[in-house]
């Protein structure tokens, strides 16, 4: 009986999404391994909508429970897997309500009032990865977000579903690239 309880404990803790780990920025990479690809394909892929681009040899994975409403302010993410290069990228897909210009976030912690920011000026893979990491770290610390739309600050990532879609996608990307 103790063995069964221990086995169940290992399974439950082993399947937990890593929402409490700190990010070692020196480990950020785009390279993926065969083992992490298999884990993603066999365990995590079922949580994503798949878009295959056979001509370019890459697949795009979008979290299934993300907001698909173009009028809602949301920062959706996609994991792009380039099988020719054995690489993966985080792609930010802002809704139409936000636009595709520079993305500027302001984050405030509800308990201590601490304010931090994150800006995405370039839409390249390095900038997107760093921006997503900044937002992920603030998200798991409980910050609340606003995004600059025109000259106004408006709430973003302000409901549980939007936060979880962002957090889980980034966490799965970190597992795929061995950051976790």
C-alpha cells in the first residue's frame, strides 16, 4: 500500500506544470532534443491545436483553451517547431484589439504595489523569447497586467483562462527546450 501511495505521489508531482521554478536565462535556447520532442508529442500535444506546414517543415502549436475572440485584448502564444533545424520558437500572436505594433506591458503586484514593465520592440525570435520570459516570471509572481493600446492602458491577461494559456504555453516551451 505504501508503494502505491508513493507511486501516485511521484506521478502527481511529476505531471505538475512548472509554475514555481525560476528561469535561468543562461539556459534559454531554441534547440530541442529527441526526448523532449517525444514527451511533447506524446503527453502535451493533445492540449494544443496543430497547424502543419509541410512545405516549410514546421508545425505550429496553439493552446486549445486560448481566447479566439479577436475583439478581446489577449496575448496568445504559439510554439513553432522547426523539424529541419531541431528548434522551437515562441511566437506572440496578439489579438486584433491589441494590434501588431510594439507591445508595452505594465505589471503591478496587488499586495505591495510594485510596478514593472516589459516591452517588445522587435518581432524576432530572441526578442519574443525574452519578452515571454519577462511576462512569465511576473505572471507566476502574481502581477496584474495592463497593455498600452494607443495612448491608453487597458487590462490584459486579466482572467484565469488567459493567464493559464500564457503560462502553460511558456512552461511547455521551456520543457521542450530543456530550460526546466
